[in-house]
C-alpha cells in the first residue's frame, strides 16, 4: 500500500494490515463523532456525517450487501447508487 501522510509530499510503503487497521480506526472515529442514538426520546440510530455513493460497475448483490452493512450495521442514512447514469 502506498500512503501519503497529511501535509506530506512523500509517499511511503505500508503493509496492507496497517492500511486496513487505519481505515477501520478512522471509520470508527468518524462514526463515534456523528452517530445520533436518540432525539427527543425517539430511537434514531443513524449517522449523517458519512455517505456512500455506488457506481454502475456494482451489481445488485454488491449493492444489497452495501445497503445492509452501511444502513443496518453502521447506521449511515445517505446511501445512493448511480447505476442509472
């Protein structure tokens, strides 16, 4: 994996395990910042600071799994697929 740190002008080689852990860590931090569990006594369990935009190269099965993971697992509200373009 090639990684460029914020504000750096150099690329570094990093192990794949490091990259996967970093992505998971940043996703978790972002989710914790924006997750809304309840509002006015109503259970929401949604996340509004992350979105997903799929493309036309993804098939129905991939879109189904993404929708289940992102909405049910992470609570992401904004999920769109641009397959009709």
